[in-house]
C-alpha cells in the first residue's frame, strides 16, 4: 500500500485573484488547449538531406481554435497569417 501523498506542483507565491486572464483575441474565450504548429524544413538544412517537418508546441483557444499572438514564437510572428493581417 502506498501511503505517500501525491506530489503537487509548487503553489504560486502570490494571490491568483490579483492576476489578469489571458483572453482569445477573436472570441474572448479564456480556455486553451495544447496545439502543434508545423514548419517545413528544407532538405538543405537537415542532416539527412531529406525534407522534414518541425513541430512547434503552442496553445489554441478551446472555443474557436485561434492561436493567440502571445503563444506564437517571436521568430514566426511576422511570417504567419494572423486575424489582424486578414482584415487589413
């Protein structure tokens, strides 16, 4: 019989009530799920000489599927199509 308590992550040292929620830019949802973005890698850049896919872990809105700009790597922000680029 295992009598040890389950391990838990360290609790934050601040009051969560003092924080502000991250909301979806499109639908204002506050729940997100893990998602993957993929980038194609040229055969010239790979060690095998074959094309590859590079997965990039991110988060997407649970309600509408949008990946908020806060979750897009800074190196990719200028190259991705975002809602603001679609309306301009």
